[in-house]
C-alpha cells in the first residue's frame, strides 16, 4: 500500500494529488499569488575585500543586512566551485538511490546525529511537509563521518570537503558579525564552547497541488548562522515588512541567515527572520543548509558589552542543549522558541 511508504520520494509515484495528511488548513496555506517577486530581493555582499582595504565597508554592509533583513547573500565567499558542484551532484545521486539503499539511513528520532527522514518531526507534527531530508552532524568531522552513508561511493569524501570549506566560511562570517556589533573579532567564536555544525540535504519532489502544502512552513532557524546552498529551482521565501518575498537563486552565491542564538548574543539588535520553502508541480528542488551552532553545553547569553541601563538583557542565560530540545519538540512554528527564554526580571 502507498500509505506504508515512509519517505515522500517513494510515495509520490503512486499519487496524483496531495494526500490529506499534507494538506494545510485554508488559513495556513501559502497563498502563492500574494508572494512578492522583489528585484533587489535580499542584499548581495561581495566578500572579496573582507581581508583587504574594503574591510570596514563590508563589515558595515553585513551589520546593516543583519539588522534590517536578517538575510543576505554572499559572493566571492572562498568555497571552491568544484566542491559546490560536487555537493549538489552527490545530493541528487543520493535521493535517486533505490528505496532499500536509502532506507538504511532512516530514523524518526530527531536526536540521532545521522538520519534520513521526512517532513520535520514525524513524532510530534499534525500536518506533514512536502520534504525528505538527510541530516548530518559534521563537526568535528572525525566524530561523525563514520556514520554517514557509504553510497554513493564518493559521498563521505566529497561531503567532508564541502563541510570543511563551509565551516571556514562560517568562522569568517562570525568574525565579521562580531565586529559589526562592535565586539572583539573572536567574541562570538569564544561563546560557542567546542562549536558544532550540522547540515541538511533537503529534497523537495514535484508536488501535484503546491498551493495546498509547504516544503517547510514559516519558521526561524534555531542555530547561530545558516549557510544555504540551493540548486537553480526557486522555493525559498523570506518575510519582509509583513510580505513574503521570493528569493531567486543566484549562481555561485550562498544565502546567509541569522539564527536565534545570534539574536540572543546581539541582545535583539539582530533578528532571526521567518522564512519558508514552497514547492512546485514541475521540478524537484535541492537545498543544502549548513547550520553553525554552539556545542550543546555552551552557555548562551546577551553579550555584556551590548547590555546597559537603556538596553537591559532581553534573554536569560541558557545552554544550547536546553534550547535545542525545546526547538525540536515544539515543531516548526511562526512563534519564536526564544519566547521561552525571555528575561522576566528587570535589569539591575
């Protein structure tokens, strides 16, 4: 029976309509005709001069983008094009493997460090999302790479190379964001404990009725900073000034967005922003976010340099582990998980 299929990619060949468990209530549907296609979309920042004479200007651009948009794109980012091409190719090859081969990696446990799954959290959600995904922990690489798929044969080698390069980009961005807040360059780096890095390889199959469902509904990222690689099929939308704006892929760029942990460290100067993934009826879509995170024992708090009588701390101190468990258990929501960690006492 088709309903016995655990992955969406194995179910779609048996259906010509959206199954009822994927259909959103009318008030929660994407309303695709109301989406704005913005010519400027989100800021595009050239990182080429970050270590040169344009340093101050680029820091200023990054700070402005974090403050006003929560999202920006980067070019001349230092990740080799060959690694990007390999990553997109290996992602497609993985999702084209036979069902029996892919299912070797399946788990519905959100705390498992390597797992193939579907939707978001099938244990807790009421409506499914039009997405399959392979989730990998990837820092330190040597702690996790032995868990990764061995098929396609080059998977571990090529994904490892990509992970190392995106980590390098993440560390450069953290330094730039620290400076943009007026903090010492290594300040954020030093707040993250041993650091952590996850990635998701998202597969969004063609959908017969895209207006009824989501790849992922509106949500904010729970980590520190996200580095998104996507293929040439549109799907990402960002909430700007109360309107959903389509972000069309630009070749050779990454999309960067601020996550909840950065919002806390910046004491609300920089905001984690709602975004969503919509699907289409013609083409499959691949997106590969890299989530750079604190380690689970890291204590997250507003930077003391950003707290004073006029700007009291917006959040209490918490460990990333405390936050992460709440984030996965409550599911994707337009309400921020950070509300749980808001400071209630007045600043002394």
